[in-house]
C-alpha cells in the first residue's frame, strides 16, 4: 500500500516537472523568436530602407491617381514594374546590411586561440546539457538516463542487503527442507536433553520424557529440531507444487518423450564409418 502511494506521488511530481519544462521551453522559444524577427525587420527596414520604401510608395500613389488615363493592362504592367523595383532595392539594402554585420563579426584571433576559448567555455558548469530524446524532455530525466541502469524494482532503490535477501530466496527455492526421519514420522520421541537447574545453573540427569506429536518436551521444554514445523511442511509442499507446475507436459501422455526411431537413425548416420 505504501509503495503504491509513493508511486502515485512520483507520477504526479514527474508530470508537474514535465509541464513546467514545456512552459519554460515555450517561453524561451518566444523570447528567441522576438529577437530573430526584430533582427529581420532591422536588417531590411533601417533608415535607408525606409527611404527606399517611401520613394516606391510615392511612385505607386502617383500611378494609382492616374489610373483612369490609361488602359487596365498598362496600369497593371506599370504597377508591377514599380513593385519589382521596390523588391530589388529592398533586397540590395538587406544584403548590404547583412554583409556589414558579417564583417563586424570576424575577429583577428588565431585558430588555436579560438579553440582554447571554446575549451574554457565547455568547462563552465551548466554550459553543456545531456542529450535528450526531444526538446520537450526535461533535463533532469535526461541526466537520470545517463546514470548506470538499475535492476528492475518496485518502489525504493535496492540496497546490498535486499540483493543478499533475494539471493537467499533463490537458494531456498532451489532446495527443499530436510525430510523428516522415521522417528519423527512415527510421532513419538524421547527427550535426550539434560534440564538445567535455574537455581544452581548445573545440568541434571537426562530427561527421557516420552512425547507424542509435540516439538517441545512437556517436562523440560527443550525443542526437538528434527520435528519440522508446520510452516516447513507447507513450504515443502508449495515448492514441490511450483516445480511440478513449471515441468513441461506432453500434449499426449501416452506419447514417449523421445522418438526412438528418429534418434536411432540419427545415431547411425553420425557414427557410420566412412572411408578416407
């Protein structure tokens, strides 16, 4: 019950981490898009670019005012020419600004110096992140995947003591409790122990009390360890039943497990003498 409750809490907590990570990712993407779109506008529509747009807009307004003085096809052609001139002028202005920004980004440092600076930056804490399955995977989950894998478990992390307990269980499953002796099966046994006097602490004579169907002596209270406990008998029966359930069963009980004819022919072929 406790393990189920812990797993429910863990599921809700992991879901909250994922949702918060998605919100932070969307905020970061919006922040990047804001500056990228601002840069796109600033590169094309700076002061000289706005002057080019105003000039083309004035020419377009003049054409629109004198629309009735020419035919429709001529009007469309002249408007297309003005729009084409505007696009070409804006492309030249944008390329000029991009080339200037690219030239300013160059530096005179050597390749070796840039490599050293890159190594220093990579050494900073938080500079690099683990590889994630997608942009929506939280970083904490990616770090967890990089840790060495643990064996399958339910609940808390397995300790060395739990591993030893699991190995002991496997060893117990491979073995059975000792078979009871004939004396134990008969149901009677004679107490071979010497009772101890509680006042003097000395051992007395052998008890020799005859007991029937009891593990402890009715006189001195000593336990006969050859008599198995009821739980031991039930455990033996459970292990035997489990082994019988795992045993492979033939679909037809009358069919032998081995086909004598096929095995004999295989043996004759394998061990047939051949000349070299």
